[in-house]
C-alpha cells in the first residue's frame, strides 16, 4: 500500500527505511506515481564514508 495515497500497487517503490533499536526495522513503500515526491534514500556506504571522514578530521 502506498504511504502517500493509500492505494494498493503491484509495483511498490521503497521510499524510506525505518530502523529500530529493539528489533527489525521495516520499509515504507509508495506507488510509482507518488514515489518522486519523496527524497532519494542515501546509500549506506556513503553514510559510512562521511562518518569515517569526520572522525579522521577530528570531528565526532
């Protein structure tokens, strides 16, 4: 089901990932028509790289 328009779709698009500290997280889906209204998900490897860069530059 699309998180934006609540219609059922046979072509869901992942628009968000919800992480949980106490168990498994879940994905949030939208239909192909509503998906462009959501920001692009960051790549996990890009997030790791920026974190390592901050650490080596003295930031925390």
